[in-house]
C-alpha cells in the first residue's frame, strides 16, 4: 500500500512540475491580490516586474507584453515582501494562491494571497546628542512636529529617511556643517511598536569664510557680492548659499553661477566659499514664426543686449506681427538688483496696434515698473503707464457709435500685481499652482478716462495615475469712476477663444450688437476643467469642460447665465511648448456650432 502511495505521489509531483514549466513563456494577463487591505492592487503591481500592462501603457512606454517565469515570480514576491516591511508590516506573508491558464490565448492569471499582519507603530521619538549644543539650538517638540514620521502612526522607512535628511539640513542651516545623524530602532515585536532614537553629533559651529569669485570677465565682483545673502563671519547656512545662487541668477547675465562651500577633513570653523561663473553672450536674439487660428500668421524678433552700459543692465528690442497685432514694438531697459538683490527696475516704451473683433486701436506709451521676487515662488510688482490711444471709430459696434466717441485720447494708470507659481514646468505643468491677482487704477495723472479694474486668475495642476487634472478659474470686474460711465473698448472684459472659453470664437462670448460684433463688458467669469493624457512620444490628448460669460454691468445670475462647452484636443509637445488643436461645442445652449482652435501653448 505504501509503495503504491509513493507511486501516485510521484505522478502528482511530476504533473505539477509539468504545469509550472508549461506556464513559462505565458503572457501575464492579470495579477489578482487577496488580503491587501492597506495598499491598492495598482500600487502593489507597480512593485512587480510581472506587472500586467494595458495596450495604451505598452505603447506609451514602448514595452512588450510581460512573459511569465518562475524566477521573476519569486523575485516579485520578495520585492512585495520588502515593500511591506519598509511600510511597517514586518510579519507579512505573501504566497501564490493559484494560477489560471488560458491555453488558447497563452495567458496566465496569477492569484497572490497576502497576510499583512499588524503594522509596527511608532511609540516614541527620542534624541541623543554627544553634547548640549543640539539641545540648546532646537526646541525638540517643535522639531518633532515638523517630522514626517510621528509618534502614534505606522512606521515607514521612507519617512524615517526623510526625517534624517531634514535633521541634517536643519543642523547645517544652523551652522553645523560637519554634523552627522544616525538612528537606532528599538522594536517590541510583542506589542508591534518601535522607539526611534536619533543619534546626533553636531560637530563644531561654522561660519562663512573668505569668498573667492572666478569666471566673471565683464561683471564686477562688487555686483556679484551685492547678490550674496551672507557676509564673511556670518553663521554658516546652506539655505543662504542656495538663496545667494538664486539671486545671482536673477541678474540674468550668467549662464553658470555655482557656489560651493569648501569643506575639509579638519573641520575648519571658517568655511571658504568658491563662486564659479560663466557669463552669458552679450548679444543674443530669438526669432520665431507660426500660424494660429486666431492670430493667423505671426512672427517675432527679440534682440537682447546684456551688460548694457556695463554692469548687469540689459536692453531688449522686441518686434512682433500677427493678425491680432499688425505691429507691436517695444524697447525694455532693465536694471536688476535695484535697491536690493531681488528688485528690478524697468522702463518700457512701446507702440502697438490691436486689431480685435470689436475694435482697432493704435497705442503709444511707456511703462515704468518695479518688480520684486519674494521667496522662490512669489513675485510682486507695481507699474505706472501713460499712453496715447487712437481709436478707429469705424471698427466698433453700432451701439458705441451712438455715444460721443472720440478717436484720440490719453490714459494713465497705476497697476499692482502679485503672482504665485510653484508648477513643475513652464510649458506643460503636471503639478502645482499658478495664481495671480492684478489691480489697476486708471486716472492717476493725465487721463481722459477714470476706472478701476481687478482680475483674479487661479490655476491648479494635479498629477494622477496616467493623467494630469488641470483646473482654472478667472474672475474680474471693471468699474468707471466717470459720470458718463464710459470705459474704453480696449480695456473692457471679453471672453471666448482658444485661451478663454473654447467653443466660441475670440471675444464672441458676451454682449454683442445687432450685427454680432462684441461690445465687451464689466464683469467676467471663466473656468476650465481639463484632463490631459500623455500618449506615445510627444503626443497627448485632452478632454475639457470650459464655462464662462461676460456681463455688461454686475455679475448676473451666475448659475443661469454661465455658458458651457465640452471638447477634446490633441497635443504635440515641442521645446517651445505644445502645439494645440482643440475641438469644442457649446452645450445646454441655443448655439451648438462646433469650433476648432489651433495655436501654440496650453490653454492654461
């Protein structure tokens, strides 16, 4: 009886082995997890080499189907186990539950069974320092509050490493350039708890030493030193080095500006600083041309002269032509580091002709402005503009012709603005926010018209699995301070177009005369929700919902009067921004004509 049982057992083992070998070279169609309560299946699959990939993902990553092998499966189980342990689940168990084969399609579904166990909780965070300098420098409770890893929460290896770097940065920014940070974990396996003990050696407190500058042939040392956030003898700080490097780059006269602290093994308390620079070419130019649905043929030339009359001054000559601007020419003089390292003074005389659907104007004037960089992501500015405007009275709507229009007038205005931008890309952001607030008061000085105008523009970009969600909201209003209530047509609010509410032509959305010519209004709301999906190579597709409207006076019934459009589009990314083709159609609206838009750059 026993020999017969052994015989059958051998047959079963051989049969199972044959099945396992037969599964090699099968395409993995699915990996199904059972028992994963703390992490999604998609996150677990991303840890695996045998991660199944959809057709779209294979095209985007230019990868083939995943072929099964026993070695890869064992490797993936080990990777998943390591992932769980780094996330605080030390007793996790992962095993193959079953496999399902499709012999006709040569595909394989893998079922993995997971027993997560209990996570390890951080019970306490303690510090140990070789001397009192650490305790005298930091408030330990405030330091703990800034940690990513906190007492009472699940232990995570990535958060521990993040906090070690954070402590090290804080020490360096307090002058302890030669400090070291280590740790030990005291794990209680019965209670599933751990104490985190950070072991700190601050080393000596250091100070900025001599500053050596090289590579600057035409820009003086004095100008560079003026941009430094530290002086010799100040307490050493990496943050001040980074800030100084940013402020040197703000001069816009260097291709390279590298600041290095010359640390040495003897732990000298006076740390020498080396600044290596490479100056940008003195004369540069940019030339571009293209075509868009709204501006038709367009071309521009931008010539920049650095170190204009020596120093860090620069002069720009800009010339542009398009269907919307037959000519736009300006000369911009900029003086960086005016009064302080982060402020720029500028003077900008210009001539400009605008040929919009509702008006044609020639503008000649000048703008004097101050712009200040605040921290890394904020910019504030104030400017004064005086201009003389010549209006083509035959270009405006019929309703305007019934008023006492003048074809020549002057305007003076003061503009205040502040912006915040922490997006990750200038052309096609995938995360971050970009917000702006502008307030304009016309009539400060010689001016035919007096009014106030404000605009708020809020944009957010969220990176989701496989797609980017982009949102925008723009709100603005303009109010006349004259008895007549008249506001110049070129300063009114308009909506509709490729960079506004798609589904309508440029300035088509809002008040119009009997012939359909835009009049413009005094109140505006615009918004967009856009889903951006990268495809293979430089291509991408989007779907979007735009809404908005313009009112002649106060905001109307917003819910009832907002106009909506849905659409889709194609993107082709280039070094100067994406080429954008959009198709949109108004919905919930009497107007249902499909509009297409072709231009350069994202809608927002």
